[in-house]
């Protein structure tokens, strides 16, 4: 790559990464749309989990919703844990607790699979883990976990974005071989800010304009302003795929590809929209250096240490 400067050469973890990296982003003031250069479903006959139909739906749409996977009693048990954590962490002002920008409400708590025994167990529940392993075609580990509380009245939006665009540029995640598993712990209806997705958008990678500021996560987790897709390209994707609202009862689960364009609206209803998110990453897709020579994000946002395959457990919570 005889045009890149030194920092660009080191940005992707070495010159060869720069030359072979189809997912460069935040490198200039120009946005671009690029075809996905990775499979969506990494098929493996060895790993039971998703059915053939579920794999086909996930490959086509970029997401898969399975309703009522967890019972009402299990949801209540998990919700109690959620509320206990919120109270404790808000009081302690820990870095993992992200406070809403216009209120003192807790927006998110990160790293819950390492901070809480119940959620540590939940990531190995075969009802979700095996779907993830079978879609990613390998053993998996947790790249990131978080509770998004989206509290009633004050829960603010998450603007449109591709998670992979952030995880590739700010965490050095090499390829599109990760997915988010969102477990609905309160009813997600058309009023209280459910996950909005653009079906099929996972097949297109939007390279974003601008340059990642230092310690970007201190702002982006409250309101993302870099790595935000260009409006005309968003329009193009939405014209092509439409917008789908992932509404569902508490206990339902939405699996979505790391590159699916998604977001959610603010919640002005009095009813919280609280979901827990586990990001399963293939064990063969571990983090390298972020793009552009920026500092890696903290361990509670992007796991680099103690990486090991998660073994499935048959749990009744
Ligand atoms: O920066 C991140 O990793 C987080 N940001 C968003 C908006 N979604 C993915 C992830 O939680
Ligand atoms: Fe996201």
C-alpha cells in the first residue's frame, strides 16, 4: 500500500492488514458502501442449534427472533437480578454503569457476564449458546455483554449503527463472525423503543466518515456521534430492506448479525424496555489492534483477556 502513511500502515495491525482489509472506516470525510466480504452463517454440521429454516432466515434477513424461549418465572428471576445490579452500580458510580445523558437514570451496565453469577451462567445456557455456535460455525466466547435498561420516561435512543463498524474500528475485531443475542426482559412493544432493524442491511458495510476521537467510548455509549452512517446511505438501505420492529413478549430472544443496521427510539412511555445483550464472537475471530493506531477500549467493553470457549449447560433458571 504505497499511499498509506505510517499510522495507516500500523492502523490495521500491520501493512498486510491495511492492504487486505475490506472494512476500513473513519479514514476520511467520505462515506462509502461496500459489499460484505464474509459469510453470514458459517455452516458446521458438527454444531447443533439453529434449524435449517432458522439458518436460512438469519442468512437472508440478518436477524432471527425466537419467541418465549424463557419462561415467565425465569424472566422474573432475571429481572430481579437486573434491578439489584442497577441499584448497586448506580450508587457506586462504577465505569461499567453508563448513566443517561439527560437524567440520572442508568442507561446500560456492561460486563454483566463477569460481574454477576446469574448472568455468567446465562451465557452458557444451551438455548441461546447453541444457536450462536451453530450460526457462527465454531466455539464462541463473549466479546461484550450489557444490560440496556431503556427506563420508562427517560430512556434515550440508540441511533442507527452497525456494531461491527465500531467493533472493527475501535476494538480490532477482524471479520464479521459475531452476533448479538438480545433477551427481552420486559415486553418490547411498538411504543417503548423496541430494537429497529433494516432487514438485509447486513450484506452491505457502510464505511463512515470522520476520525475516532480519543476515549470515544466515554461519549459514544451515551450518544454515538462517530461511526454513524451517512444519511443518504441509510436511506438507500431502508428503501431496499424496509424497517422491522423486533416487538415481542418478555422471554423472547432476538439474534442479530454484527453488521446488521439497527437502532431504537427513545422511550417516553412509563414502561421500561429492558433487554440483556450477549455478544458471541467466534473463537477464531479474536480482537487484534484497533484501526488508526488508537488505544484499545477497556476490557469491560471488549474482552481480550482470559478468552476460552463457552461450554453449553442445560439450565432451568
Ligand atoms: O460501542 C459498542 O460496543 C456499543 N455501542 C452500540 C451502540 N451498540 C453495540 C455496543 O453496545
Ligand atoms: Fe448496537
